[in-house]
C-alpha cells in the first residue's frame, strides 16, 4: 500500500519491467509515443487509457500488459519528452552559453508539450532521459567552477526560469486561442480598466502607457531574465576565486 502513495517507491524506474503475457502486439515504446501524440493533441484533460487504446486500435485492457496504470504511463511520457532537451557541450561553447542553451531548449520542449507542466514533481526525475539532462547539467555547472550544493542551487534556478516562463507562455497561448485574438488585442482590452484606476495606481498606469507592447514579448523578457541569472552566477564565481 505504501508504494501506491510514495512517489519514490512507486516510481516505474525503481521496479522491474512488467512481464508480457503471450505474443506482444505492441511495445512499451510505441505506447509511450502514442501517449505523447494524444497528449499533444488533446491535453491532459482529454487523456485516458481508453482513448489511448482507441488511437492505436488496441483493446483498452491490453495497455495494462505494458504499464501498470495511467500514473505509471504518465511518468514514462514525462521522461520521453525530456529526451528532446539538447544540452550544448561547454567544452565547445563555454559554460555560460551551454547553460543558456540548456535553459532555452528546456523551455522550448515545455512549450511543445505544455501539458507536462502539471506533471513535474509527481515522481522523482530518474528516468534515463531525465538522468542524462541532470548529468550533463551537473557537468557544465561543475566546469564553470560551481561545487557541492551550489550546483543544485544553480540548476534549480535555471530550470525554474524555464518552467516559470513556459507556464506563463502556455497560459497566454491558451487565452489567445480561446479568445481568437492576438496577445496585443488582449492587452489592449485592459486599457479602459487601467485608465479607470490610474489615480489609485499612478506608477503602474504610467508604466503601462509608456510600454504598450512589452507585455506581449515573452521571448525578450525570457532572455533578459536568463542573462541576469547568468550574470549573477558569473559574479558569484568571480567572488569565489
């Protein structure tokens, strides 16, 4: 019973593979790939084992020959998409550009598969692709001169930046899609409200009027934050030396 509620003990990566009964018609890799495609198309709200089975013309119960349950399958698909994260070699581009490239790649993967944002933290990230990302990130931060807990802190800071922006970007994309309007149009709809409360919030209103497009430039904002994080890490390394 404990393994059903313990995210570590219940991890698919800590258990032996499920035995297959009879002649296998599918592979676990095919099921995971189909699950990613269905999640990309319909999101987490539209996902079920029955719908997955129908998408690959299989019986719903046959899914359980390969995975124990939906939760186990979702753990597998999280690791699957992490295989798309490309990490530059710090020996070729330097640690700073390698770190920046990793964060950009992570954000891009999250935006391609925005449904995954709600799944992080449900289980430890110890699948082969997650471990590759962790291993190479540790290597590039170590090459920069960080050590011990500093590596974990810096990694968390960089990845949190990617996750935070991906969440905001995904929300904006959903809002524009649902409203059938551009981001600029949605922002412009707020103008009457801002003008109405301008006397109560003068600093905000003045800034809003002077920067009409900045709120719809997520890439520019993302890059600004990323560069400041890297500036901070670089300054910390100089302080250490």
